[in-house]
């Protein structure tokens, strides 16, 4: 699995910062697969906190967790359990 590529860019004239996280998920079974997540941070969001760097760190942490969940491999599901009634699972 490749690493998350981060970038930030100021957009507009009001000081809004766009934070971007991109993950290249290309592989033998998924050619040219790219997962991206964008988050806009308005200056007002930073004005109301004591430490703006701490706020940016919490936003990046949140984005990292979302990217990790989104890129996780799905668990295989058993077809047998899909059609088994819950009461039947308890019987020996």
C-alpha cells in the first residue's frame, strides 16, 4: 500500500486553506485507482481556538483516520452465514 500524499493550498481571497490527501491504490486487481479526500479550513475556524497549529493537527489526524478506514481491505463474507437464521447458529 502506498503512502498518503498531502498538499495544502490557499484558495480564494478570504484565506481559506484546502487540505488534500491522496492515496494511489493502483495494483494488479485495481489499475489506476486513486482515493482522495479534501477538507477546506476557513480562517474563522482558526480564530476561535487557542492554538491554530493544534487545530490543523486535529484536522490532519481526522483525515488520516478517514483515509485509513476507506482504504482498508474488506473482510470476506461467508455465503453460508448470510442465509442462516440467527436461531439456527445457536443449535449444535
